[in-house]
């Protein structure tokens, strides 16, 4: 089954790779998984093996992100931002080893509980998913896109542009219903549409090179050196309730479409801080300040898998990349996944558990080794990443057009990031644009062109309300958050 | 200023998209919406969003200085050349050159860059060919355009 020696080997390899990738500032779970998808596809791995490898990389990268957060005060990925608040002060006080092990254990607890939650919740949710018709799916996609800007988004117009860009790109190619070509400009290469893998690797990995060149590849040796690592049992025990609370908060946050690991870690940290009797330690090396966001974001990452698997709507940016992975394996998530291919679901859950255990075991002794990765100069690393991306995409299609397209996406990604236009909605738009349009058109066919059909069921109406609320909310929350941040 | 410009570009592209969509022909047996509707909806939203960006711009980002812009353009050209040169020149040669050039862009140390290029090229090739079993042509196969 999933526990064969070869699968375990893959899990270990994935965890090591993932942690190394995640530890590097700038490269996160999204990039890591994105770069490796084309490779895993051309390696001809079967579905279970690819899933095991990728989830190991995914979780490994989440663990890895902590390393640069704690040692360098540079978040290894977006969810790791909250960890810098207390992790880096801890490191400066000479307790870097403690912080790293603590974050490892907290991550494990969060991920483990989330996987349990996934096992319990997902089949339930899959039942509900049968109530979803095309109108409800359209509303669901709308909800996902409206909330993707996230609570932290500063500019909803930019988020909207990102979504429209992604959806627009998805429109390129042959329209399935009518057989017409759209927006191909007569180019044969574009008939099949734009491959989302090309877009993902371009937007995430290649743009990274440009960003690095711009920052002149600043040396990473400003970080904290790592001394002997011991396991801080006492602190682990002290923070056990923190970890539990944060895991629950994170899981719920992750399940909501659009919200992801970042929200999970943010909410968990804020919750811990507000219920703590003694708040003075927070921001200055408080153990709970490390345990909370770590448990929170790992359980949110697990929670984000719930909508992804049951409804086919990713709960976050990284699950969007996982969705892309599943699609390359010809696995369509959704309620049918549970009935038609349950072995995939259980295989995935098993691989999650395995990856988590492997990571816990690896992280404690190897954390010192992983932190060495940070010493690799950017001038070697980034070209290496680029080459891997190129080979990955090239091995898929063998066409230099796809490579050029990838470079275009890289340039586009650079500009999007400079202009603070989020890139995740673009990817999601490309992934789901086709489905969204099909749902809408199917709904219209069913209703004979009657637009009120979209609002006919209570589920649909509820989703529309949530979508609109989710889109408008950040505009008000931003004011609220900045005011309270000033007051701190 | 940057925001306003981007907003303007977005509006122009959205309009172009919209016009392109209107020129799509729907066969008479198609569904009620047809292939035009969704693109038109998307471009309308994008148009409005672009207008918002023009009317309420954010703080402009820090654009790099001219030298760095030159480096970035050079990097793009290198990547394009790499894409075109993979087939005729084979993996080893084109990767070595491209990796060295990119490395030089990030950190301008001539010898280090060359070493990086060679090291990455050979190392990655070995990994890809033998550890992962991908088929890559190592050496130039002649100029088969």
C-alpha cells in the first residue's frame, strides 16, 4: 500500500528536498512543488507515488520556511511571517535551537491534527458536495476568487485584476462547447490553450530570478549561527495547550476557501496573544509565540486540503499548486473522487501522515544540516533553480514555444510582484477559469437563459453572500487592523 | 504614477479583450451564453478594476536603477537564447553558458560565474540523466532548425 519501502524512500526524499527548498528565502512550498511537478510527470511516477513525493515536498517546505524565519528573520514563505516575530528574538538570545525544535514539534502537532480533521471531515463534506449543481459551483468559484485577495490584501482592485488576468488566460484556446478558437491570434501553438504548468513555473520560479537579480543577490550570511541543538522538552510541554488551540483555529481557517496557511498562523498568533495573561513576552522570544503560528499554519495547510479534495476548489495558494499536480495526474478532485477513486484520497491522507512523521524525525537531528543550505550563495542557487525549471517544462513538451511562454510569465510575474498585484489569483484563474465558465454555461443551458437560476438554491445564495462579504471585508478590516496595530 | 500607468494598461488590454470577444462568432446551436459572454464579463470587471487603479493609486514601488534594469533585460535575453539553444546546442553547452551568464548577473564575479556554470551544467545533467532518467541530448546535434 502506501507504506512500501519505495514510497517511504520517496517520502524521505521529498521531505529532504522540501525542507531544503523551503529553507531558502523566496522559495516556498508553491515554488518547490511547482518546479517539481513537470519533473514528476515526466518521470512517469504513478499517482500515489507522485502524491507522496509532492505532499512530502509540500510539508517539508513548510517546515523549511521556519529555518530562515528563525535564523535570518526572513520568512521562508508567507505563512512563516508570524514565526519571525518571536523566533528571531529567540535566536538572538542564543535559543535558536530551541526555537527550531519547538517549531518542528508544533508544526507536527498542527499537521497531525489537521490530517485527523481531514479524515473525519472530508467524507462528510463530500456528501454535501452532491448538493452542488452548476449554479452552486459557479457561486463557489466566485467565493474562492473573491476571498483569495485574503484578509491581508491591501488593494482589492489589484486582486480583481489578478483574477481577471488568470481567467482571461484560461480563455485562450479552443472553446470546448463550440469548437471555436478564442484569442489564439492564429497561432497553432496556442490552440491547446496555455498550460497552467508553464504559467506556474514562470510566475513563481522564473520571476524569482528577476527579483533576485534586482536585489543584487544580497548575501545571506547576516543570519544567526546555530550552536548545539537540544530538545527543549520543558517548553514543548508548557506550550501543549497553545499548540492544540492553534491547531483548531488554523484548521478552521484553512477549510475556508481563499484563506490559507497565512491566515491560520496570523489568527493563531493573535488568539494566543489575546488570551495570554502575561503579554510582555510576545515579540521578544516567547515560546508560545513560536508554537502558535507554527501549529496554526500547518493545520491550516491541512485544512486547505478539505475544500480542495471535496469540491475541487483550492483553499489557498499552495493547494492551488497541489490541484495543478492532481490535474496533471488526471485526477479530478470533487465529490466523485471519494466514490470513484477512494484509494487516491486515502493514499494522500496516508502520505500526509507519513510525511509528517518523517519530517519530525528528520527535523530534530538534521536541523543543523538544513541550516547549512542557507549558506549556499544566491548566485549558484538561482541559476540552478532556473535550469531545473527549464528542464522540467522542456521535458514535458519539448517545444521551445512553451519555454518562451514561461519566460514571458516570468517577466509578467516580476511586474506583478513589483506592482503588488498578487500572483496566486492568476494561477487559480488559469486553473479554474475553464471550469467556472463551463459551470455558468451549463447553468444557463439548464435554465434556458434564465439568470435567476444562479440564485435558486439556498446554497447558491449563501455562497454569493459569502463571496460579496469576503470581497468587501478587507476594505473595512484593513482600517480596523491598522488602527489596532498602531495602538499596540 | 506606476499604479496609474498599470491601471491604464489594464484598461486598454481589457478593452482589447472585450472587442476581441465581440468578434467571436457563435454557431446557432450553441448554448444561450455562447463563447462571447464570459470573456466579456471578465474584461468588464477588469476595466472597472483598472479604472479604480487609475483613480486611487497606491504608493509606487521602488524601481531599480538603470544598471539593474540593464541586468534584468540581459537576463531575459539570456533566458530566451537558452530556450532557443537547448535543441541545437545540447544541454551541457547551453546550460553552462546560460547558468554562468545568470550567475554573473546576480554576483559579478567572473571566475565564480564560470565555475558555477560548469558545475551546474554537469551536475544537473548527471542528476537528470542518471538519477532521474530523463532523456536530454548532451552534445550539439548540429544546427537542425
